[in-house]
C-alpha cells in the first residue's frame, strides 16, 4: 500500500547484475493506477556529458509506471518550468511501500521542449548487453 502525498521514497538504480549504480530520495506527489509521480531535488552537483552542469538543488518530477520499460524525469528550471525530459530505458520498476528499485538498461533519450530529441548511450547498452548477458527479450 502506497502512503499519502509527501511520503519519502528511496530510489535505487541497479545494473543488470544487481549491483547498485546510484540512489536518492524523492517525495510522493501522486499515485494513479500503475503511475507513481515523485518530486526530487539533486542532493549533489552533477556534471553530465549531455545535460551539462546539474546544480545542487536542481528539481525533477519523476514518472514511474509499474508495467512499462521506461521512466521519465522532467527537469525543471529555477522558475519551475520544464527544461527537458530525460527518458530512461529500464526493466519495469519494483515499487514497494516507500521504495522503488529498477534495473537500468543504459539507453536514454533526452527530449527538449521543442520536441527535438537525442538517443544516448547505445554503445553502453551494447557493451553491457555483452558483459551482463542481456537475454534476447531484454535486447
């Protein structure tokens, strides 16, 4: 059973072999059917190859579906308007009372507000498919 809005969730991102890749906390904004929407703020500064500098406190709205092979991060600017969407390809997340865990499959898509997009990390996907032995249905 998922708690009320404002509940703090722990997010864990795993590699295909089960090792933890990253983790953070986010607050529940809403839960509708298989969709869970969380709000988060970066607790560290990040220098991302494609997104550039992500400052401490940068805000995201995160969309998780229990039955889909992707999640969407909506990056907000300082005024709270959408800056871009970062779509992550992954195995469907495991959503429990106050935690979400998913296996990242490396492929990402950035969608800008003009709806231009860029597919990222296809080489990493191919490399990890070999290293971790992604089954054909995952590929």
